[in-house]
C-alpha cells in the first residue's frame, strides 16, 4: 500500500509535528507500506524531527510562512499565486505516485485534494478544535463582517470535508462539534516518548509547556501565578515553548513576578524538566488535544488545567489524576495550584494515578487503529 502524508512543515517543534513524525516513523518500522511525505515550507533548512530513511519525501518549497508579516491585501495577492503553485505541484505528485491513501492535515490542500483523480482514498485528520478553527478576525473590520466571513469559510470547509473517505478527530468531545459529517472517526493522539519513571514531586517547581501564543493562555497563568506566590513565594514556575518567550518574560517583569516566573525557548530535554517539577499547569483557552498533558502524566505529574475545549476533559479525571478548573477562571486556577502545593500527599496520589492514565495512550495501541482504518479503506 502506498500512503502519502501531507505534513506541511518540520522546521520548528510543535505538538502536531511530533505526532505526525512519530506516526510516519512507526508505520515505516512496523508495516510494509510505501510511505511518502509532502512538505511545503522553505527548502534547505534542517528538520526538527528525524524521519526514517525508508520514507520518501518531497518539498514543494512554497514557503507560505513568508506571508505572515505581509499586509492583508498583499498577503491575499501572494497567497493566490502560492496556492495555485501548490495545487499544481500537489496534483502532479499524486498523479505520478498513484497512492492508495492520501492524508491531509486539513490545511490549504483541503480546498482541492478531493478533486484530484489519482485514485487514492482521501483522509483528513484535524489537530484543532472546531470552535477556534477558521475563525476569521480582523480588528479593523466590523464584528458582523468577521462573523460573516468566518461562517462562509467554515461552510466551505464542511463542503470539502464531506467529500473525504474519513475525517479523523482527536476526541469524542470535538466529534460532537461536527454534526454535519457522517464520515468522522475518533483516533486520539499517543505518548510520543514513554519514560515510565515517576518524578519525585519534591521540588518547588511548577512547569508549563506550549507555544508562546494567545491560545495557550500564558497571560492568564501569569495572573494566577501572582496569586500563588503571595502564599508560596519560594515556589517557581518555568515555561518552555516555541515563539517569542522574551515578550512574556518582559511581561512578567511588569507584573512583578519575574523572580519566580521564567520563560525558556523549547528544549530537546523536556522530560528532564518534567522530572524536576512537581506540578504541571495547562492554562490554554482551547486545545485540539493537549499532548503535553499526557507527557506530564507519563512521569507522574499531577495536572491542573482549564476545562477548555476540547482536550483536557478527555484526558483528566477531575480530582483523580489531575484537577480541572472552570475555563478562564484565574482565581480557581491559582487555588488549585496552591492546593497541590500545600498537600504533598494528594499531589503524589494524583501523580500516581496520572501514570496509569497515560498508559491508556500507548503508541502501538493507537497506531493499530490507524492501520485498521487504512486496511478497511483498501478493502472497501
């Protein structure tokens, strides 16, 4: 069986990049499939993730990322030509490879992938929660205009998703967000690296991991931490992630918490940081899944998380292996962190249960669901 995976980019560490690279490597190691990988980012740069040499790949060198800093009108103009190039290269590639299955990550290719008559079954997998996907917002436009464009954009997406053989979502909660679709299936993410050893939970360190972007809610976490350190000034919070970490560090200085609140760039040794910590906090406004929750749980860290859509509620059993907090409630987030600080026995009890929860998401078990899906489509 020939399978083409549309990865997009691998130049920076992301949850989606980690999952996709691990999926492809697992398939290369455990199946006889002929695997292909499509990239679109600027060519010639080293990848963030290692890929099994059995996997064939092509980089279309479209570099959509260079559009990000452009003014809106200029961006639209250049996007049109990049998208047209992308569509032609994509079609030519599929027609030459003639795969059995093509997998889209529901990005730019979803607008044309089902129109390509290469004979492959088309699968889409989404790593974002619907409520915050294709949510058009320009501050200089009236809210009614933003809402109109968002609705039209989403309607266009639904039309394309209906044409897929299968549409894969990460949680049962998000599956309910797509009532228009009858081709959806739930396959969760898995632990990319399971280390098995439990953190001692004796340090006075709290950890958070994620992109330095608004949806991760680190601004909310700052306000919560300001409450925490009034009671526990000897505890520290460390954040690791991609993006402009210096912006948040400067913001911490302005908020007067920089002595115990430190932002770091991403690290290749994140599990070492987990082991040094006693509590994991997720302050996201929304999540597609929340892979970092499972990572933290796998080393026995109790998790305090906003009950945001749509990952945390699927992964955390409240007051059993972690604590779920009303989404956006800063005071309750601070109270829950303080509760685990002040109750080390509860902290360790939740941490032990967290390890058991993480064991429910092993790579082999989840990847077998993908193999079953591929085989069912080939035999259909």
